[in-house]
């Protein structure tokens, strides 16, 4: 009996030793405990994610780049689904292998929009890719990134909307569609130079979009010398109804001035700050084309502004995908002499080199 007890005791001690050994093995191998997140790819804020993307492009580090995105991420052009996470992996694997230099610059365009558990942020981007045997490919544009966080220490991108060509508005997860015809393209860096045709020798002047900012919850673009051509304000935006709206800093009011979706004969009116009379803006015609020093432009909207305060009358002509190409008054006519709009130069300079206007186009070369 004593022998049997002794054997039982030894078996129990052996079992204890095996259990202890297995416990140590589990602890050492990480089994049996929650998997830790690689601290190198833990993003405490959405801005950390953007910094990580920028670093990944500089170092052409595929895994670092992909760590910015959730596995269920989607990549869109406007509202059109282009590809998914695995497609993004294949594209960037080829891109990083083929380029000799790759640079990504991104900066925020304004305040965030919170909806449910996600966060929408608008960014301005510039991408430059250098191939070994080809000229550099450069893209500029605007994107809306949708961020989600499972906890306070883990932010990732769940959708990537390439909105090159104009960012209208982000609101309640609804991304307003951008019409293919844009009569006043708004993008930082766009510029228009005008010639005074009724006064030879008068210096040309340039209107330049210098910045974008949030005013009373809306994304506006700031113009340098804007009032010389818009007549009223240096802060403008185009809303989801395609009305060109202006912000008046003197009383923080906003007014729709041009209805770029109007039919001929339609009009709108507003009372400028400090005035008592109305300003009426009517779409009086839509021309097939109009020639100015910068070129001959098709699809031109012609508006007449009647200011009942001063009695003045102005004629504005907007060309599709270019902007204001002529402004006329009784003793003045400003005509577009040159422009740089959404990556395009006017007058048009013929080039045999390919033109890349969006991040999506560059990436599509590696599909």
C-alpha cells in the first residue's frame, strides 16, 4: 500500500512539472494570451495614420503602407468602387518594386466630420513617382479618408475616396457627387490671369486660390485678388446644388451669387451686407464657345448681374472646367489671358508626355 501511495505521489509531482513546463512554454510563445499589436504600427490619432502613409512612400515599405488601412478597406473614385484591400496590396507591391523614388505629401483641408463610429477627414495630396526609364509621374488632388478606431490606441482607414477635381462637402457620411462639368474649379494652386482689354497698357492681374479653410462649418477657398473678379468676396465655395456661394467677412454672412446649374432665364437675388437693395443674377445665355486670349473654350455660361444699389450691370462668362473667362462692364472688359486649373495650363501647351491628374491614375498603372 505504501508503495502504491509513493507511486501516486511521484505521478502527481510529474504531472505538476509537466503542467508547469507547458505553462512556461505557453507564456514564452505568446499562446494562451491576447496577441499584442506591433507598437510600430499602432496609431493613436488619424494624423498618425497619415504620417505613417507618408513614411511608407518615402521608404517604399509595403507592409507599413498597408498597416494604415483596415483589411476591409475600400478604394473609390467619387462613388465608384475601384478595388479592395488585396488589390491595393498587389498594386503597391508592383509600384514599390518599380519606382526609384516615391513621395507623398498630404495636409488637412479642414475640420473633421463625426458620424456614428467613423471620422471623415478631407486632405490635399501630392504624389510624385520616379521610374528608372520614364519621366516623373506627378498627381495632385483631394481625398476624403474615413477613419475608424476599435479602441483608443488603434486607428485605421476604412475607405479612401479620391475626389480629385473638386471637393464639395462632407456631411453625415454622404459624399456629394461631383458633376463632370465644373464651371469654377476650386483647388488650392489654381490661378487665372486677366487682361484689361479696354485699357491697353494696364498691368495684368492674377487671381490665385491660396488656401482652404472652414468658415461656419463649410469648406471655403480663399482667393488672392478675388474681389477684382468676383466683385464681392475673396472666400468662395460651390455647394452640392452647384451654387457658387460667397462668404462676407464684414458680417459673417453667406450668399449664393451664381447658380451654375441654372437654366437660361433662371435668376437668384441677394442683398449684400450694408446694402438695402437687391442684386439680381440671371443666366441669360449658354454659348457653344467663346474666344479669349487664353484660347477658345466650349460650353460657356453667361450671367448678367444687376445691382439695384449702384445701378451697375456686369456680364460674367464661365467656361466649363476652367472658370471665369471674361467679365464685362460699361467701360471695362477683363479677359482670361492665361490660367493653371486642376493641373491644366491655358493656353494649352502641346506635350507628348502623359499627364497624371490623380493618385488613382498613377496607381492604375501598376494594376
